[in-house]
């Protein structure tokens, strides 16, 4: 099994850059590329609440916009006293743009729970359905 200690630490650190102005709920993420580079993300909220973005999508869009295309894992840390799973919208984006990667959830004691995209979004809609 892969050692995701460093990736988890990066996600925890990225919580500091969250802008949860309205919810007060901090999320930090760290996306690992196939070549070993890490892109971090955090949730950023707008006064028009629905325009806010989750930490997961921040990291994914940062990486894609820098030219990255292949990913192997995504770590998620939050203020939740447990393992914070990605929301439904992020699950779809992870499925479409990252594939069946390892999703590492980090709790407040820095313990890890690892699942696959396909476990979080079984029977997913995707590319193959619109060809
Ligand atoms: N949020 C994330 O960033 N990731 C998740 O997996 C769940 C929710 C954010 C969205 C919003 O800024 C705040 O957490 C509360 O929902």
C-alpha cells in the first residue's frame, strides 16, 4: 500500500488557505499527479453561496489548468471530527477528470481512510455515455 503521509500533511496544511466566510467549515486538499507532483486546494466561498467551490475542485482545476492530465490520489482534510468525504458534485468531477484514483480522507488525529473513486460513485455517468 502507498504511503500517503506526506500527501495527507499537505491537505491539512492547505486548510489554512480556506476561505469559508459563510460556513466557517475549512477544507484542505492535496492532489497527487502520476509523476509525483502535488497540487493543493481549499474551499473558497462567495456571498452568492452557490458560486462557492469545494477544496477538491480547486485542486483539480488548478492542476488541469497547469497542464496536468494524469492523477493518482487526492487527500481531503477538514474541520469535521471524522472522515470528510467529497460531495456529490466533486465525486462526478473526480470521476470525469481524475479517474479511479485513491481518495484519502484525513481526520483530526491525522488518521487516514482510503477509498477508490469507484466506491464513492458506483454506476457513474461519464464519457462513455455520451458517445
Ligand atoms: N466542502 C468542500 O470543500 N469539500 C467537501 O467535500 C464538502 C464541502 C465545502 C463547501 C463549503 O465551502 C463548505 O465545505 C461547507 O459545505
